[in-house]
């Protein structure tokens, strides 16, 4: 009985996560990676719960997730939002910081990881009235930090605060927040 209950709870958690991610317009491949559901099952959930509901406009996205990291650091505004999201990913436990600074992935199930990234994304959208990044970009930010290590937390030479920086770019040790303070017109 216990095993059945646990299995049911596990299925329910995956189902809830799939609904949540479809609502955020996550790509099928990302939903698959987090829930383990087949493409067919995700399609059915989408058609049952989203497609024909009046007033609900959720697009289903196919194909690969965007992987370009330059969009996270291409302007002070984008870099400051990427930093906010990275901090939220830290707070929700989607990523972790090793003792000496680099970001490391956390050893949790893919369902739990998906829930944590959703938590971070939902807080980000609540805090940012005109958000620059979609759910898929937030997922890409997570992967760039914790999996590909193309982004990292640099430390500002002025305010000493952390900020998200391109691991392969020259770092001037100036965070986007100090940049925005000095040049408010260039947001
Ligand atoms: Zn600074």
C-alpha cells in the first residue's frame, strides 16, 4: 500500500510540475527532462488543460532551448536581471555555491530541480514588472551556471557585490548595479 501511495504521490508531483511548466511556456524537451514524461503525454496534458480553454493563452514550444549566453550580459539591465535570477536560483536551492565560489549543481531529483527553477522564475516574474527573460531563458541561465559553467558569480570591485559574468569575457569588476547607478540613461 505504502509503495502504491509513494508512486501515486510521485506521479502527482510530476503531473503538477508539467502543468506548471506548460503554463510558463517551457519547451517540451525541458518538461521531458524534468518530469520524464513522453512527448505524447505532454502533448495530451497540453491539449486537455490549456489548448481549448477560453482566456488561457499558452503557446506550446518545440525544439531546442536557446543556449546563447551573451543575452545575459549584453547590457547592464539584462545582466542585473540575470544576477537577480541567479540569486533566486540560489535561494530556491536549484544551484549551490562551492566553498571557493564556483556554482555547482545540487544533487536532487529532476522533478525537485524543476520545481526549484519554477519557484525562482515565479518570484522573478512577480518582482520584475517588465521581465527580460522567459522561462526557457531562466532554464538556460541555470544550465549555463551549473552545467556548462559558461557563467559564474564575479565580485564587484566597487560595492563588493556578486554579479553574473561571462566566464570567457574580460571582467572589469564592475557589477551592473554600479554601472546603472553611474549611467542611469543607458538601461
Ligand atoms: Zn557594484
